C-alpha cells in the first residue's frame, strides 16, 4: 500500500500529471542529455514549421572557437534525426574567393564538394558567393543507441573541423 494514500483513496485522474511527454519529447530529452553528459552546452532553437524540435550544441574547440552542431527532427520524418553543422566564411575569405578567376573558383568549390562526399557528408550552399555552407549527417531511430548517436555527433565535429581547414588551406585565415 502506498503510504501517501489514505484508506479508501480512489484514483480519479486528477492527481495525475496533466501532460505526459510524447515520444518525440522523450527522444529529444535523451539526445540532449547524452550531449550534456560530455559537458557540452545545449540551447533550444526557435521553432520552425517543418521542424518538430531543434537544439544547438556549442562545442569549444579552443582558441575561442565554438563549433555549433544543430540536432533536429523534421515534422514529416519522425524516424530521422538530423545533425547539421554550419560553417561561416569570413568576409576576407569571401573576398579572396570572389576575386579568383571563375575556373579556379569553380574547381575549388567542386573540390570541397568531393571532399565532403568522400568523408560521408551531405552538403548544401557550396556555391559562389560563399558566405556560409552546411554539412549534414543523419541518424535513424531504429536501433539508435548512445554509442551510435554520439559517434555521429563526433563525426559532425570532425566534419566541421575538416571544413574549416579546407577553407583556410585555400582562402587563408579569416
């Protein structure tokens, strides 16, 4: 017998919580906790129509540099988690890219695309003018474990570091 209940207590549902977390909310909370277990701060992003939820993890890689990895779930694909990294190109790097002749610039952008494909990343916005581009990995919920998720999360971190080095190698430091 529950000591908090008096004899004759009948459950009416009024003592129950008014909101049970949905599967998406429980999943989101678990993923966020896995990231926070590695002492990585996580912030909530504002909602968008096509996104069920989104969080951004801010990874300190030293020298004042912070990598931001967005973890989100799409409304129309509830069995899929996206991890996205946004790479900003500094104004000085943009100027260097935009002053290149067309052929070397196009070859460089093609080289970037090939490097990301070779490393297993999807990408977007890798075209001139280049001010920001995105790399992406996916996780499906079927069989998702902390090990699988955190491995993909680490791959995003490494992909963003790769992106930064590829930009610096050709366009110089910001």
